[in-house]
RNA sequence: AGUCCUGUAGCUCAGUUGGUUAGAGCGCUACACUGAUAAUGUAGAGGUCAGCAGUUCAAAUCUGCUCAGGACUACCA
């Protein structure tokens, strides 16, 4: 006996998954899918490295499904797609995890635990969940090479990163500067955003706030007076600015205004000195500062915009220090977009050394920060790292800026803030002083208020590459486009220099060594270079031994690269020697981990020390495709792009898909805290990866957020996979009976029945559309198209209408055509769907191929993507099948209304024919319609005047022509009589009346459809009408009864457990109602039920009572015949 | 605060270059069908296309504003 297509009792996706997973493992199918394309054009994919110190979530299934889909698709399209896995191993989350685990804080590192021990713990912790991750990768069917991943903490990787940094250094793109960062003077450390976001950091405190008066300088006086159009400026004129941190006033170097904000010049009196003065503030805030209710007297003497105030200069408020550079550019009014009229005066006191915004606007305007010479030529701010004013800053020198910082010594009665307030009041430079409650961040460890303080950092001069980054970005294909042009494009437009420095322990050290005075520095770009530099240092007596003594340059073996460690603390122990013999020590910071991951295109290959050709010859760079969450826009997407642009003058990727978030079914973000996080392993186990992936991909576009609802997976499982599986099972059932194994020649297209030609046509349209969707990175469209085809066209139309062809008759050309057609559809669907649902489709493909051996390859993932043959696509055919579907749907609806079941044959339907094209089309599908509807004949009703027609204006044609008269035209057209419509049809044009003006309209200006056939049961839809003859003659009635009986007999066969092919002997109890029906349809009944013998009997024992309808019932019995 | 995304039926989503009855699936109700049967068909109920204004003969679609949800970035003088 020939082998059979496997048939299944039920659809169990997780079970199939296991089977396929084992097969992949045994055959190493993934490796094959790459090796089979050896020599083919490469398709370059970059894997964004996950951090293995956290557990994967359901959103990782989403992100990785997208990556997997396109890699599999491109493999099917004939490309070789290498996929190297990677791990992101450095960074704050790792360190915080380790700190928590060891029960220590950042301060304890180097004290309670050595840096060395700490880093060993990090190295261990970071790879803790690799097994879990690898398992997820396997369970969800994500194909990526996990055997040789790149790991960012490995020396080779670090060496490549150093090399990249050196390229930037050589281009003068690395510099040391400062940024304003949250800083805790008591802890002596900068605070990360993460630390600032700890609960309890922001607390309400009452601070002394001052609205200070900055006197307009003599030089600007004349210009200022011109703004006072409605009065005279007093001798004392001031700009008002509010501050909650008076201790920063000595560091003021500018005032910032909003260019578009309205300001007023007001004459009033100083509250503390009662002197007459002119002050400037935002008009919107006047009521707040000059409350009329309280009897404050004032007079508005002029109004202006912020732009009018720009470049006015003022006298320094507290002249206790002078900026060491560009003094002449200080104490000016500058513009700032961040200025609002919600608080303060609309004029912002700007101290570039103690405010992040301040530093930015000041830099843009060329205003110097208040940095003074420390005696060695270095600029330092007025406040030191302990939070204390340096000496010689007027009366506040040596004092802490906040009383909270005094620990050993008692705090003075008056804080610096209060002292300054009093001083300003006395000098008539305070407009108002009051206590104000606001929320201010505190150090979560020391409980003391934090300072915003300028801290040294290393920067990449990204601003210098702005133009080039933008230009290159314009060549990248973003999905969705808006992320690229909008979010990413705007980010590039406003790009800031990239702060590389991180004051942590576990990461890649900055490879820069400097002399103490900073006059000489060296950036190390390779281990070899470092080794040579160490040798020089040892020779100069600065180090005793060379820590890289065991390293052999040019030896790329793992052993050689394991003879040292580039991390802290080892890197810090290296002291190099400068050109004049001075020691150079390493800059203390580590680099931003985002630089690690942005370096992966090169570092994953240890470029340029190994695999140089991969990058230089564009074999593995730039990527053709990457995908990651939209949250990586300013993360990985940016760092890849920045490094690619700056080091290689190239894009790092050509196509990028940024996917949205996975939310819970209520649209809430998933979190462990809320307990609404979905366990990916449980989901995959319960529903299988195919249904899970299919659901995620087809439910929403990848870039839209996905509301993850398990019911959706159930639906997909039933709807798509259930239908596909049913269709396969149906095929297998009959193909096994007929031993169909695709041995026959493919029946020529034109010899196949209409229905087969139609589904072939649809299939090839599908191939073209799905190919297009995948090619444009739209997996959602691809999946939906496949699903619609499978469910609506293949299953619910093709198979439904073809059922009889499979079970009736001999193994003839018609039957073979049906098998070939259905087989091809199933096989094609398997291939088209395989990128999204890799397991089930492989099973399906394998089951089909196991009998036919049409493909020599034994996995769907190794074959070629089918080609769409435009010769097979017949639009006219698709059009007429659509007519058949419409007619069928209408007639079924009529039957329903009249309560005539489909099994009751009817005599005829009539369809009005409006044009010959329609008639031709209808004729070709007549047989299909009749059999589907169980009707004997179809009459073509040519226009004889009996039809009632409906006319509708064609707005698209008429609109542009008639414009404003459109409404009139529409009304006139709708009002046309049957005679007028007939005239239009015959003459090709007709005249309508437009408020007395006759106007011609053409046939193309309207849509005419028949609506009614008087005296008949009629349905209309989309311009087609159908009339149904519902008279049931005696013979029709008998036939109907016969059909009902066949149905009952079939049920009985099935209930009795008979095989589809078993022949039976059939007996029916005679009675008046069934006698004629059986006699007159004798052959029919025998054929349908495979009855070799049929008797009408008077008496029956053990018969099964059956009811045909309300009035007809009898008994039947069957037994098997041999 | 800025940038970007989203808002269409109870739920999940379609809706081409603006064109006049806004669609599908699920769910619900009713009826039917039955050798694919944990399937299927037909019908019904269900919409202020988030809101307001504008452009236009015509707006779910284009423009502006507002509201709600989300993401990122920056900050809070």
C-alpha cells in the first residue's frame, strides 16, 4: 500500500511545534538555510543585543518575530542571511542589580568590596539569564546564530570600540567639557536620572526666593528709553528676574527672555527703599507682582516683545567675580525658547554654571559661564565640589551654599540665600523677597538637597556631523516613515554633543591617558598600542611591569586575548609616560553603554583587527535591515547612525522597522508591579509560537501599539490555522483514497475548469501582493492577505464548491485538476506564511511533500519564494467569479426570506442583462451558480422594458464639471423618469433641466442599475439584480424530498461508522409521501449514498425513523455490502 | 515644555488620489445548513468616524485649534 498523507484528529499547534523543533535540531535546518545560499547575495542584518541580566517579556517575542520574518523572507528570496546574536553586557541596570544583590551601594565599591570583585560579580550576573533567553529564542522560532555571539565585555569587542574612539579622537571629534548634572556634594557624586527618579527624592521645601533687579547699563539706556512710548523712564531702570536659588546670583552672566513674549515697562516704587524706578517684566505676570488690590501704585510706560529686549546689557548684580573668558560678552539679554510666563517675571536669571538650560542658551548666545582662574589656568565655578563658595567671593566666600551642608560646624544663623536677600534689599536691588514652597530634588542617600553642578565629561562632537547625519538619514527607509523624518529627523536637527562619560565601574574604560595638567593626552586605539605604550612607561620607571606582557600582537586566538582584562581596575593601574617623561593617568570615566551597542557592526567582527574585508568591502556593512522598539530611536538607532556617519561616512542601516509597545488588553503598560505582564513562555506553550506570532503580526501594524489579548490568539488559531488545517485534512482524506501524489503532468491552465482557473488566478495575485508587502516591510498586510485568501477564497468558496469533485466520480482529468489545484494552493500558502508561522507551515509543507516529493528540500524554509505568473492572473475571470458570488449571496438571501431551504431545487432564476460584457461573464459562471444555488436554469433577461431601473449620479465624473451646481444636478438625475433613463441608454445622452437651463448628460455621468422586476421576488446589490422563481412543481418537490433523504442516509452512514467508500444496501419504508420521490429519483439516491441495492419495503424492523419535513417522514435501514 | 504616534460598531481593526448607503472579523440575537462539522451560510441589532472651526459642489479622508491616550527627549528659573 502506498504511503498516505498524514491525517489528524485535531489541530494541536503546540504539539506540531515540538515535532518541528526536533526536526530542525536534527537536521540543523537553520544552518542549512544559510549554507544552501552560499555564494548568493548577502542580506545584512544586525541583531540589537538584549541585556541578559533581565528576563525576557512578551514584547521581545514581538520584536524578534519582526526580525525573524524578514530574515526568513529574504532567505526564501534567495539571499544569504547571516544572523549573529549578541549580548549587551555593560551598563547601569547590571550594576544596580549587582548592588542590590550584594546589599551594597555605590559608595561601598572600593571600600567594602574591591572594584575587581565587584566587576567579577557583574560579569557573572550579566550572563545569568542567557539560558532563559536562548530558550525563548528556540521556543518562539527566532533563527539567530547563538553559537558564536558577540559579547560587549570581551576584550576583542572592547578593542574595536577603542579603535572607533581613536578614529573620533583623530578627527578631533572627542573633547573634554562640562555639563550641568545633578550632584550631591555630601556624597561627592553625580546622580543619574535613575537615582533622581527614586521615590522620595523630590520633596517640598521652603526656600528664600528673590525677584532681583538687574540695572540697565548706561550703554543700553538710550535704546531702552525708546521702548517707553507712553512715559518717561526713571533714572533707575531694571530688568526683573526671579530665582529660587539666590546663591547662584553671584554666578549670573545673562538674562533670558522669550522672544515672542509680551513685556511691559512699568514705573513704580521700590518696596524696600521707596525709590522711584522703572522695571521690566512679562505683561502676563504684571498682576502677580503689582497687585492693584493692595494699593500698589504703578504706571505702564511702554510695551514690547522679547526680541526688543535682546542684547540690552545690564550691570552685574553682585560683582564679586569676573568670568575669566569673554567678559565683554557677559551680562546681556539673550533669547531662550524655554521661557514661560507661568512663574517668575518672564525674564530668567541665567547662571550657566548651575543650570542645564542656562548653560545651553548661554553657549548658543556666546555668553561665558562664571568660571574663574584656580591659579593654574583652569576655570572653576564659584562653588566647589563640597558645595562651598571658594574664597574671595565677596562676603560669602568659604560659606556653604545651603545650610544643610554644614555638618561638623554649626550652620550660621543666616544662610547664604538670606544674606544675599538682605544685601539686595539694602541696595535697592530686590524687587521682592519671599519664602516659597516648591519641590526640589534631594540625594536619596544623604537626604541633603542636590546641586546642579558642572561636571567634567568627555563628549563626541556630534553637532559637527549634524548636516551629514541628516543627509544620510534621508536615504534610510524608515518604517513607519514618520519616525525617521519626524522623531529621528528632528532629533538630528537639534542634536547635542554626545556625553560619553559615565562615573561607574562596569563598562568600557575611556582609553585616554592625560598628564596631570592636561597639556598632553593620548588616546589608545588597540591593545598592541597600549602594550607598546606600557613598555615605554616601564622603561621610564613609571610602572614596574607591563600588564600586557603576555599579549602577542597579531595573534587573534582567544587564549591570547584572555591574558589580560581591559576593564577597571586594571586599566586604571596603567600609567603611561608623556613625551617629556611625566606620568599620564587614565581619565576616570567609563563610556556610555550606548556607544558599546552602536559599535556592534564593527566590533562584532573585531574590526579592523580581524574580518577587515567584511566592513571594507561592504560584505557585512551597512545593514540592509534592522528592527527594534521605537524607544530605541534616540538610543541604538541613533548611536548606530552617529558612529556610522562619523567613522565611516556611511549609513549603518538601509531599512529600519521600529515597532511599538506591547500593552495589556486594556491598553495599560505591562509591568511586574501591576501584575499584568504576560509570561512569554506560558503563552508560547499554550498557543504555540505560530498562533502567537500570527496574532501579533496581523492584529496591528508593528509600529502601532499592540493591545495584547489572549482571546485574539484563540481567534487566530481557530480562524486561520483551523481553516488551513481543515482544508489540508479535507485534501488528505480524499487524496489518500485516490492515491493522488502529483504524478500526472500539470493540466494546462486552459483545460482546467473555470473554478480552478479562478483560484489559480487569485493565488498568483496573492503571491504578487504578499511579495510586495514583505518587500516593503509590511508583514501585517502580508499576513492579512494570506488569511483572507485561505479563509474566504480557498476554503469558503473554492473548496466548498469543489467538494463533490473530490468525492464523486472516477479519477479523471477534472478530479486531477482539483487535486493539483488544491495541493498547489496549500503548498503556496505554506511558503508564503512560513516567515510568520515557521513551525506549522513547515509541518504542512513536509506532510504534502512527503508523498509527492515535488521538492528535494525537506523544509519550507529552504525553498524559493514562489514567482507570480502574470499570465495566470485573469482579471476578467476574477470579475465574473465576483459576479457569481454576488448572485449566490442574493439568491441565498431570497431563499432565506421565503424559508425555502437550499436542498429544495427550484426551477429558475432570472438576471437582467444591461450590457453584453456582463452577459458574457455571467454565462461563464452559470453552471457554478446553478449548482451552488440548487436551481435548474438561469434566464438572461434582456431589456424589454419590464425592468424598473435605478439611476445614480456619478459624482466623480460630474463634480468637476458642475461644481457648485452639483446638488441641482444630483437632484435632477435622481428625478429622471424611466422613459428618460431609457432614452439616455439608447441615445447615449439625455437632457436634464437645471433651473430652466437644459443640460446634456452622458451615459458615463451616471450609473444605471436594474432595481426591480415587477411581479417577481427580486434582490439587488452593487448594480446586479436577481429574480427567483419560487414555484415548486411536483417533480421539484419530489426531488427535494429525495435530497433530504440522501442527507439523512448520509448521516446514518456516518453515525454507523462506515467508511466514506463503503457500499451499502438500503431499505426505505414505503409510504405515500416518499413513494414517488424515491421511484423518480432512484438512480440519484443510489449514486449519492453508494447504495448497491435499494428497496422500498412495507414493514421494517430496527429501522431508523427520519423526518424529511413537517409533513413527510419514514423509516430507513442500511447495511454494508461487500 | 517640545517632537512623534494613536483616536472609526461592545472588542480588535480595514477604509486607495476627497465622490454621497463608512466596511470586515469577533461577540450578541434569530434562522438555516451538515460526508471539511470544535466548521459554515443568511439575516438582524450596533456609528455624532474624539470635539470644534475652516477649505470644497462634496471631508472619516485636506488644514488649524481643542480634548483624551501613548512614546521619547528636555526641564522645572
